[in-house]
C-alpha cells in the first residue's frame, strides 16, 4: 500500500473516552510500547494528545502487520472503540476506560531502537543531556517535553492576546544591526558586500524600540531573539527570547501595572490560577539588606540580620532554625561561598546562641567583610539552607518588584563607572543633583520583576533628553566622538521630539521555565545549545566552507 494512500486519522489517541464506545475510528501515531501474546498484540499508541491501547486479535487482517511492530514505528490503525470490562480499566490513563479493537493496520514507517527511553520517564535520569540534545527530535517526543513546548506556545499566545488587547503593536526589528549594548559581547557577522565591515547580532531590540517610540508608535511589543556572546555561565544561552515591550507617555508605575496585568492574564488563561496584584515592591538596598540578593526568593523567610556595621566593614548573620542537623552541609557551602565572595564566613552551632536570637539546635551563619559581599554571601547560604531543609513551598508563585537600583556600578574588570542596566536608563529625577559628585548614589528608574527568586523581566524609564543622554555616555567614559560613532542614530533621533517613554523585556525562556517549575531554560527551548554553547544535533558551530571564506576575501588575508 502506498504511503500516499494511508488511512488518515479521524480522531486523536488521547481524546477517546467511554462515550466513543462502538465508534469506528482511524488513529495515526507512534508505537509507544508493544506486547505480543500468541493470539493478541497490545499496542500502546501515541500521538501528541496522549496514549490509547489498541488490541489486535489473531484473525484480524491487522494481525500480520501487528506482529512486526517495534517501538516508535509509525502506524495508521482503523478499529472500533470498545469499553473495557471493569477489571481491565486502567485508572492511570485518561483513555483507560476504553481500548480500540484493530481491524486494519498500516505501517507507515519503521524505527531503529531509540537512544532515549521515550516510553519510560523513570529511565530518563540515566540518559545524559548530551544524548538528549544529540537526538533532540526524539527527546521532544517525550510527552513531558512536548508539554513544555506546548505550554510555552500557550504562554506566548496569552501574552500576545493581552498586549494586543491593550493596543500594543507587534513590530519586528532587525537582527543584523549595529551594536546594541546590553553588557555582553556581540556576535559579529562579516559583510560580504562591505569587506572588512560587520553586522552585530542584536543583544536586544533596545535602541530600535526607542526609535519606534520616537516614531510615534506609542505601544510596541515583539517576541525577539537576542544574541549575546557570553562566557558559559549558569543556565545561559547564546541566543534567547525576550518578550519585549515599550510604551510612550508613561511613568514607572504605568509600566509595572501593565506587566502585572500581563502576568495575571497568563496565569489565569494558561494555568487557571488567580494571582494577586499589585505585586510587592522592594528597593534594591532593602532586598540586599533582607535577603542578600537583588532577585530574592520570597517564598520563605530566613532574613539576614545585622551584628555590627561600621564604615567599610559589616558583620551580618543568618539564623537557620534546626540548622544544627545540617552543620556539615552548611560548613561546606560556607567555604565555597566565602571563597567566591571574598568574605569570612563562620557556621556556629555550639555554645550560647541567644545573642543571635537563636536556640540550641539552630545554626548561626556569621559573615564579615564589605556590606554588599557579606550580604550576597549570606543570601546564597540562605538559599542553600532553605532548599536543604525543604523550606521552599514549590506550589507558591511569589512575584516581587525590585526598584530603585543604582544607576551605575563599578566595573570589576576596568574599575570604571558602568551602567547597571544599560546606558539609556533614566536616573531618578530626585537624584540628578548627585550625578556629578556622588554618581554611585544615584538611583535609576529601572525595575526588575522577580518570580520565585529568578529575574523574569527587567526594564526602565528611558532618557529622552539628549543633553542628559550625552552626559551619561560621557560619564561612562565615551568621548563625544565615540558616542556619536556608536549611538549617533539614537542621539540624532533625540533631536526630533522624543516622547517620554519606558518599557521592559521579559526573559521568555526563564519565565516559562519558572512557571513550569523546570530547573533550566534548556527544558523549555526546543533546540537549545549545550553548556558549552554548542549544538550537538546540528554540530554548530562548524567550520565554514572554503568558498564562503574566499568570498569574504578580507578573511583570506588572515588565513
Ligand atoms: N533591553 C533591556 C534588556 O535586554 C530591557 C529593557 O530595558 O526593556 O535587558
């Protein structure tokens, strides 16, 4: 029988129920499992909606083909739905009350034994990520992975629906562009037609969305890919997706309110959950003081406390109730964290702990050093202790805004002033007078949205005053010429009636991962790169064909 003439599905596997009993159906799908007995073959048939049991009896015209089946063969089955007798009902399966008695069966394609245990999630723990990514199309056949990618699509659809309803316009901006700085290295693309010149892949649509505001679009969004050539770091991808938003004539509060509405809509529409808005707000320094992090996990307490604070050094601590039981673990974590943050950390479990407000059986973690490093070190130990002691309620969704970030920070490598967010973020007007004398004290109009201890969105009100923008760029060490050279197109546009504007970008991969409770963004990206930023499936990055390099003839000089 030609494949062209295959029997086309009339129903989906996962949707058959008791009231379909007696109906004739055609199913298309993959053999999830097959069990053969002398007179019977049981097939668990899978399509993207789920599984259903198909029974082939000896004597059925389908029997010969059924005997040949192996897992992951692709078949078309015609049969009659039958209600299972009570003792054969499988309550674990949504389709467990019925089965399909096969009358015809076509094998549409065969499969080698698969290197991924698609049929048994419990075996996944022994499957390496390298194998999963090498055979991603098989990994994505797992119902769990399909669900992740499906939920991602639903979340994006709900976001679009919400922003569309508020009059936002979806606009695509270039990927091949001039450098758009977000604090990472650019991926460069050599231009064949302009020898020696490069496009930079956009690190974010930041400058283009600002230009759209100057163009009078008022409300924009885009599902945008962003490219950042960063060193491999925890759970980053060289390309990732932002749900990017910009609005004109708004204050910080307006943007935050729109974002809260978006989260409310997504949670309701996709998860059927009601969440409370507005979300709590914490200033950056309050977050550091209480949680030792600018993306605090507020699903549990365990707040940091002060012991002694003096000019230049701070002694702060954390009381871990019942922490004595995990002393060794805490001590090991303390050593790690102490090294990484360059502070002294002690874990105390013996003696009189009452000065710390602790009791016997508790652990007190004391850290000493500069205020920020001490707080961040304790912030990390706070997370380790909470997860080890099971204090984190995984069913909770804890949103919180962090506001009043410092506008600048000192770049660790260069020792120079750097933008904490990006150079187009507006200083808080109340702090403008500090710009010249105490720039590190200037607060910005930036805001981050944190969910369960992960940053899921970040944005700011932008500078729309050319003089101020030039001044900030100067403070960041750019000469007038350099500023014009890099951002001339934006600076020039600021001469032509820029409206006050601001916006935000959701890290879509991260948002989806946190909402689905997945530990890494690789679980919610169909074809991610591995931790070394390579793709084991396609073999990217790869050598370029010789003739390409020849065409980019300036490259030949160096080869
Ligand atoms: N462009 C910013 C970023 O990528 C987000 C924003 O300010 O809207 O973080």
